C-alpha cells in the first residue's frame, strides 16, 4: 500500500509487498484468503498481495488495520466513515 496510511491512489493497484510483523502475518494472510484476495507469505517475512481494484485495496487496508491499529486509531477511522456517510 502507500506509505501514508489514509491515502488510496491508482499506484496502489498491482502487486504490493507489505511489511507485517510475523506475529500477525499469518492471521492477515488467512483473512485475505477468506476474502478471495490473492496473497502469499514470503521467506523474508513480508506479505505479498495482488490489488486488482480499489475495493480490494480498501479490504486489504481494513484487514491490516484490524490487526495492527490501536483502538484509538480504529475509533477515529470509524468516526470518519460515519462522517462521510452523513455527508452523502
């Protein structure tokens, strides 16, 4: 994904290599498999994902955040989502 947590751009599409702590890598990998998102665990400890569209990019970001974000970050993200839905 991009270095900035909140930014989604077209350069996030294609194959991406994510640096995920080993303790969370397998859980994130399995969740991505459940979502039918092509991914693989590399020997160097990174996680490779195939991002084919923006929906997949959002699902990948959401999955990674579920495991790595603090409670405070998750609450802020949820509040921003609610704020955007109110504006629609």
